[in-house]
C-alpha cells in the first residue's frame, strides 16, 4: 500500500472514530439550552404562543421512542356527519428534535418528507374531527426490524 493511501486510511479512520465518540452524547446533554430551543421550534410550542384571543389552533405532532422515526398523516373535518369530507393537512414526523443534533433531525425529516408538526386554525365552538394514520419502523445494528401502522383513528 502506498504511503499516501495509508495516511488517507488513517485519517478516515480517525475522523470516523471522532464522529462516533462525538455522537455518543445526546444534544441535550451537551447543550441543554440549545436543545430546549430546538425542541420548542420543532414541536409547535412557538405556534401556541401566537394565538390571538377568541381563536383556536390545533397542533398535531407525533412522538416516537428513542431511535425511531414515527410519522403520521393528519386530516380534519368540520362536517356534521361523522367521518365525512376530511381535508388532508399533511404528514408530521418525530425525528428526535431536542435530543439528537439538529442536522441529524433535519436529515431524518427530509427522508420522511414530513413536517415536525402541523398547525390548523380552528373556529372556536365549532365541532371538528381529526383523523390520524400512523406509521413507524425500528431497526439498526443488533435490533430486529419492526414496522407497523395504526389508524385511521378519529
């Protein structure tokens, strides 16, 4: 093996070891203030602070167990008849915001093509139906792959 190739291999190995060591701690352990701000920004908390008196807002989000990406499709209906005329709002996905590094959460979210949460303005006093359909999967080193879904739940 040439000397330059050998050095490159050592560099890549050292970089990989540093990355593994750095990701051993969660983001919230390293920088709790930034982790809390990241969590508030990606769970709809900031949306709720902006509610005007006399208005209503629904914030729909998902939460998964550590190491999983959980997503759900949400829809709402204000129809008088149950389970009719749902308006699809989109998908929300839990990606570990506030726990894993923000760039990891963003990369995971891009892979799911979902928002961290969905917000919907509602009319106070008017009945509303919310429908959610969830999907999840787990997997990784030394973990059996499992997947599932639930819903629709209204």
